[in-house]
C-alpha cells in the first residue's frame, strides 16, 4: 500500500466516493462515522476497508481512528446552512471544538497531511465580484459559513505554528452518484428524485439563484491529488468555475427526462446567497487539474443512478 488514509465521514455521499477513489489508487482506507451508520454507500467495497464507529466529539474515539494513519480527510459537518442558525452553540460545539482536538493530535503525531472540506458556497457571503477568487473578502451570512471559515483559520494557524501539513477545499455544489435524493440539500439529486416520482418541486425564490455545480468524480480527483503534491497556499476553491441557475437545472430535467415537471415557487430565504461562482484558476495551476464532467452529461448519470436505486 502507498499509504493509509482515514476518511472522517466516509459513509456519506462525498466520503464514500472518495473511499472508492482512494482504493482504486492503491491506498489502504479506514472509515470513521457515527455509530450504526448506514453502510449502503460503501457496501460494494466494505470488505476492503476498515470501519471505526464513534463520536467525532469524543477525543478517545477519534484518537482510536487515527492510530497508524498517514493521511486524514475531514468531511464531517453536523449542520447544514439552513439549520445551522437555529442553534449556533451546537454548531460550534460539534464542529469547531472537535476539529481543534483533531488538529492538536495531528500536530503531535506522525500524520503526514490533513485535508478539510470547507464551503465555497457560504464562506464568502454575498460576493462583490464573480467568479470569486480565494482572496475575496469572507463575510458569511449563515452560522454554517462562519463555522467553516473559523475552522479554516485554525488549519492555517496549526500550519503556521506547528507545521501541520494541510489543505482546505472551498467546495461548491457537488452532485453525483450516492447523493441522498430525499435530503433537504443537494438540489440536483432532490429535483431528479421528485421528477422520477412526479412530485411537486418547491423552489425558494424565483429560481434565478446561481450556483457552481461540480460532479463528484471531479471532486474526488482533486481530493486524492491533494495528498501527493505540495499545497503551500492551503486554501483552494474547488468547483466547475461555471454558474447555473436553479431554473437552468430544472430546464435540463424537463429537456431530458420530464417535460411535465411541476414546480412551485415560494418566498425567498434571507440566508441564500444570490450568486456563487468560484474562480478555480489557483487549483488549475497548482494541481494541474481540470473539471472533466459536463453538466448535461453529469445530470444524466445522476438521474439514471437515482432512477435505478430509488425508482
């Protein structure tokens, strides 16, 4: 094996795709997730990985998972943008504090590198300029974004003061296979599922909110490359570099799958950033990386996967 990787949150959408990618590259993989988590996403390769179940907020559980590990991927988040503001204290206690404990352990152990997924969609807030580069001001308008930005700062602090080798990705809106289509976030998967079931789709606002959508395979390729190259800038935008509105996504579903798609438009929410498109030129340069999947191809893969598994 070329190294042993721990994927914190490895049973989820992004985590399971990352685990599969790491196995293909020849890495030894250990997954850490909550007790009795669903193994559905990892069932195809469950017998090829190690699984540790526990509480991210419990340092003993986390240290047990870190034993003998070379590289750490931190994908755990206990909140989403829409519910984070309901209990900011919980957001801090379950995300910031456990991450500081994790960084402290990495600073005093033989961990070679730690990679964290932040949020390119929330840390910047309402942008002054698009596409948004990493040097853009960060003025998040949700607790979720504030917590992500805070954790980024601790990564930079631990690199500067204790030499912890790390890489932070400000991820845009990932989509693809294994995304939960009945979740409250992940617009493309939710829309596809409701289209298949002929359910009404409810949209907050007029559908003109613009987001940067990136296929999960492109996300995984960047995540894996991060542990094999130098990443001196620490923070990198990870997206497609292109913006599409909610209505654009709905129109693709109408065009390819369901011309009779039913949509209800509701009152806009005050924590939704109107436009978010990431500038990915730094990632392109440092990683020699390009997003390969085109949106119309990616949505077909996602739609067909959901139809096959949830039809």
